[in-house]
C-alpha cells in the first residue's frame, strides 16, 4: 500500500510542478494558442500615380482589438514604400504591441508581391519598407485604373499596458 501512496504523491508533486511551470509561462501564451489575435486590413488607394516623390497616402483608421491601425503608401525616390501604422496614443502609460505582419500588394489577376516582418510597436507609429517595390514596376504590374490594392495580415503576439 505504501507503494501506491508514494506513486500518488509523486504524481501529485509532478502535477503541481507542471501547474507552477504553466503559471510561470503566463496565461497569455495559452490564450494566444487558443485564439490568436489576428486581423486583416485591406484598402484600395486611388490616384497612386499622382503621388509626388516624398508624398504619401494613408488608409482610413480601423480598430482591431481596441487599437487603431492604418496602412500607408509612400513615393520614396524611385520606389514604393509600404507601411503598417499603429495609431495608439497613450502618453501616460507605457505600452507595447509585439506582432508579426505581412504587407501585400495585389493585382485583380491574382498576382501579388508581399514581404513580412516582426515588430514591436511602442512609440514609433509605423513600420514597413521604404523600398517595397520599384515605382515603375508598381505602376506597370499592379496599378489598375490608377488604383493600388494593399493588404496587411497582422498577428498580435503580445500586448502590454494597453488600456
């Protein structure tokens, strides 16, 4: 009988250590496994060929997980710049949003160009690529009726200090 008690005690000890390790890792990790915070922004930018060097256009702001987001395209010398912006304004409390995202330019035919990265938003509102695509290539390969479709696929890995 004492062998059974010893086994049960060892099993209970193991379970308790496992629970503690899970607690140390944090509930947040497991919530992300169950329901990751994902969203997609899509915007069709108009009059793209008229954007002057150094100028930009921004999509309307959209709220996802109580945080405002937008996309921006910019004419940077002979390139198209593409950016994802987090418009969170919370000056009195430190905050951060760790995410991975993919920015994609899509032609109605299905042709697309995409890049992906990971970034932690804190103070700087935007992150992206100033040389996403050559300007002339963008005009020739992706503009339709002077419109450009841009899509952002975002996965939030961790949010801290968000009120």
